[in-house]
């Protein structure tokens, strides 16, 4: 075997230009895979992070009636005893150990109108103090102030925090007041007066251009929910455990008649962009394999040319006693060595270049400025050791696969025919 390895390295060095071409091809394909892996992983992390904290949580608790009509965000199907349910879950030491944050929320659609301008937006009511840890809009206030902890404290005017793009469209300023028409959970129409307490800018179009925040208490009073909340969001210390903890919570809910109408959903079951990014994981793997395959095809061409050029040599070494298996192994080794060296070069170069974007990120502001996706304008790439190792194996395995055909052709040559060839 050692003799075959030495021969394989010698044969690679015989035509340096051709071997270099094969190495560069494999290296570039592996470089591209590492770069794409970093970009897609960074984008996936951004989408999952923003989707879960803005919309679904890692686990979402809603009534089963709400779930059937979820796309309409109905305000008539509420959890009637949210505080009792939260206490019930926190009393379980196993579940409590996994929870980082748990809070109530209400979402409802509103058509905002002000001085002849109008815009359809999504309003959400949440606990203002909890939302500082979850949605964190207090860090993005560019004008005015964040909402009071206790909401509007009995004032007629309900204070809101509004996205900058919404404010610009409606020409709203801090301190402006206006009325809106909403349908409450009691099926009646309500006309609350809203006052702009602050304007936020997160650089997420899914928030800045579509959303305003009101306190949970104000939302409950505006919609007349009787203290009920549309949903309860749970953020976990490890979001990868969402499926396991969701099943645990659902079993606990089903065991108590008070909460039999409540459904627990993990972020993977809630739909939206986060679930889409996760479900495309297998597609990404297929794309990486195809890129490696395209980059390695040149190895097939190189090996086919080598076999044709060395037919006489193949006949001679066969006449010296080399078996078909040894000939096959020799040419497979040559292709695999080219793949190995090219893979190492591509992975190292790709990791170095991608590391720059891990630290500094890639600014996509101009590209996604008009998209209402829960994705950061600057995507910070993600590199993982398992990802690097798997990419390396993809390069080596694909190179070995594409070397099989020319290697078999060399192994099947007859000694006399090979020696007679010119």
C-alpha cells in the first residue's frame, strides 16, 4: 500500500499544471461551500432569533380555537386565566429550569389614520418590563420615551410606541394623538385615543414599517378581554430543546381540566420564516454537495486524460504483477489525494475569509430595505467546527467518487492492448 501511495504522489507531480488545475477547482468549490455555510447559518440564526422574540417565542401557548384561525390573529379566542396558567407551569421544577422568560401578548390589526394619511399595521400588547428583555424596543427609541411599566395609568389616551417608518408614513410626531377603530373580543367596536409616547427604529422592516406597541393592560382594556390574553410566549435557555419542552408542557396541560383547551406550539410548529429556514436545512446540504460535485468534475477529466496518456505504462506495471485491484487503488488514490489537498486548501482559505464576516458581518441594508422579513440588516456569519469537518469530508468523498470511473477504466485494460497503444 505504501508503494501505491508513493506512486500516486509521483504521478501527481508529473504534470504539475494539470494537477494544479484540479486542485484549484476543488479548492474554489470548497471555499464557496464554507462561505455559503457561514452566510446561510448567520441568516438562519438572525431569522430564528428575530422571529421567536418578535412573534412566536420558542414555545407559544394559545387556545385551540385561536389555532384554527391563527392567520387572522383573532382577539375573540383568549386564554382566560393567563396568570394562573403561568404559575401552574412555573410550579413544575423541570419546566421552570428550562424557562428563561415567560410573558403574555395580544396581537391585533389596526388601520391607522392621521391627517389624511392611513396605514394598516399590527399592534401588539405586552408587559412593558418583560418586553424590555424580549422585544427590547426600549433600546431602539430614537424620539420620545419608552412606555411606562403600568401602561397609561388610567388616562384616556393610551400611550403607544410606534415604528419610525409608520410614523413617517402618517407624519406622526411624539405627543400626537389620534383615534382608531378596533373590534373587541366582545364583538363590539371600540374607539380608543392613542398618544405617541415614543418612536423606535430597529432597522427591521418587519417592526419599523408594520408595528406599534401598547401596554398589555391597555390592550386588554381596548379589546375588552376581561384580563385574558391571546397568547403566552415562552423563551427557553436553549431554543434547540423547544420540541422536547413543548411535549412536556402539552402533557401537563392535558392532565389538568382547567387548561384542556390550551395548545402548546414550538417555534418549529408556529410557521413563518423561522420554520421555513429550519425546514430548508436538507436543501442546503444538497446544494453544498452539488457545488462540491461540480468542482470535482475536473478531477474526472484530469484522470481520464491521465489514463489515456499512460495506457502503455499501465500495461507494463500489469505485466510486472500488479493486480486489477492495485491499479484501481492507484488511480483512486491519485484522485483522492487531489481532492484531499484541494479540500484542505479550500476549507482553510474559506475559513479565513469567512472569519472576517463572522466578526464584522455583511451589510445587506440596500438589498433588504424593502423586505418585511425578520432579519438583521447586517448578517454576522457563523462558522462551526462540525460544519468545517463535514465540508472537508464532502470534498474528499466527492473527489473519490468522481475518480471511480477513470480508475475502473484503467483497471480493466488488457496488458497486451495497453502495451501496444501509442
